[in-house]
C-alpha cells in the first residue's frame, strides 16, 4: 500500500468516525414518527421579510401568507425594502404588507436589514406586541397550513421552530436540483431525527420562527456574519434555547440555476461557516466535552468535513506535483486520486438515493428529471470542495442572488 492510498483511507475512516452518528439519523425517521398535538392557542405572529429588488416575487409570497388557514388577525406581514432600486416597496404595500425602507450602503447584508426591521417594529408596534416572529425570504411560497403546523410545534414549548424546505424550481437544471435535494436531506435526515431525539434542529436561512423571549434576551438581531442563520443557530444552542422542527410545515424557495450565481452564493456560505466556527468553535467544543450532544452535532456540521476535504486536496495535489517533477509513475498517484473521487461520488450518491426515494412525492418535477439529476447530485456536492478551499483565502462580501420564479403554490405542486 503506497502512502497516498493509506492517507486517503485514513481520511475516509476519520470521516466515518466523525459522522457515524448521522447514519443513525437516517434510521430514526423510519422507526419513530413526529407526533404533534394541535395547539390550543393561536399565537400572534409578525412575519419578517427583508427584500432587495424582489418586485418579481414578493407579491406571491405575501399572497401565500394571506391564504393561510390561520386566523388572519393573528398574522401581520412586515417588509423591509433594503436598498431597493425597483418597485419592491410599492408591490409589497399593494399586497397588504406594512413596509419600511432602508438605504444604507455601509452595513450591507440580511443581518443588518433584520436588525433595522425589528427596530422599526419595536418603535411603532411596541416591544412585546407579538408572541413570535417568522422569517422568510422574498422568493418563498408557503403551503396553506404552514403557520398552523408551525404554531402546533411552537406551542409544545420550543423557543425556535424551523420548517421543511422544499423548492419552487426543483427540476429546472442540475444546479437547482442539487440544492433542492440537499435541503430535503437536511430536513428529513438531519432536522427530523434531531427533533425526534429531542436534540436541537438547525436553522437554514429562511422558513423559521423564534419567540419574543428569544428576541428580548438576545437584544434584537445581533447576527451580522455572512451566514447569519448559522450564527443564530449556534448562538441559540449555546444559550440553551430549544430549537424544534416541523416536518409538515412546508415552504418553497427558488434555487439558483446559473453556476456563477451558485458559486457566489456558496462561497459566501463557506466563508460564513468559517467565520461562525472562528467565533463559536471553542464554546461548541467545550459544550461537547461537557456532554451537550447538540454542541457536538453543530460542531460537526461546521468544520470537520471542510477541513478533511482541504487536507485531502492539499496532500493529493502535492503528491501529484512531486510525481511530475521527479518523474515518478503517475498511474499510482492517479489511481489513488481516482479512488478518493469515486468514494466521494458514491457517498453522495447514496445520500441522494435515500433522500430521493423517501421524498419522492414531495418533489414537484417530472419523473425523468428526478432520476437524471440524482446522478448529477454528487457532482454538485463535490463542487463545494474548491469553493470551500477558495473561501479560506478570498475576501467575500454579501451579494444579491436574483429571483425571477413567480410561480404560485398551485403552479408549483402541479409541475409535471
């Protein structure tokens, strides 16, 4: 056995050790179902939407909120039009939202927009006017019972609840399908088993809510890293809040279809993960040593996979370079790298197969595209490797991802 083969095998073993518990996550939903008792109380909610140049989609989101089977007098929609140069504010007002506008080219990003929106609500509506706050992106669409189902889980005593993230444009191309399948996997095989095991779920960008207590004790929205959702999750875990998950609370969002957009977005995500780990990593490690499983779980989802991938690329690339300049046989090196790539492809393919089969009925795309994009899913996930490595060395700034898919709920679920 040559060095490179042994090294790649060792990396694979370490990966299995770190993430073996997630194999149990795959089994748990087959053994145990989420049981949610209908809530006896309809809580009062504020819906928070921060939008930049989203006139094409924000009206459909607000319409889907107005169409909820939840009491209308218990839900107020707030929109912050953030540095907009289009008709986002006017479109949101016509749809029935309370709209604020913000123009600040220095403090850029969703975290700052959220902070400004909450300050406006506190000033105009009072400090404790709502029991909870929903957070959506402007491109989202809600299933008609989303708020009702989320309220059921919230009333079980959770401080934060996140829903099931589905996609408006699952079958558009291999990029949108890659995103969508991963988010489905995150919902079904990460957040659902966490909830069933009474561990903390993870918030993923949008489609979640938090209590007035959380807002009060955190002092607004002090989360300004590039991935403010992950920062919010980690901060909440460390504070001891209970983060629940609602598998029947389904919402949809639009995924990028251009690789350039996807690269920009995932570069920000990767850089944001490094920022969060740098800020909270030590506290998570201490919590894990003290026996807090959620701290261990969140720590595993922040760093080891990216670190192992970086080391693997570094060692394999160095070995290849040395072989070239020394004239050694490249076939042995090539075989080792090929096996590493093959193992990675088959791992992601297995994840994709299990997710596709279990979530088949929730995927609104033609059958042939469901199957076809299963085989491109591992390639999509493997592109995270160069993106994550680049994020270590590149200065990354928040950039808007354009949304143009204006389908309503009916059009989404009737996609053939």
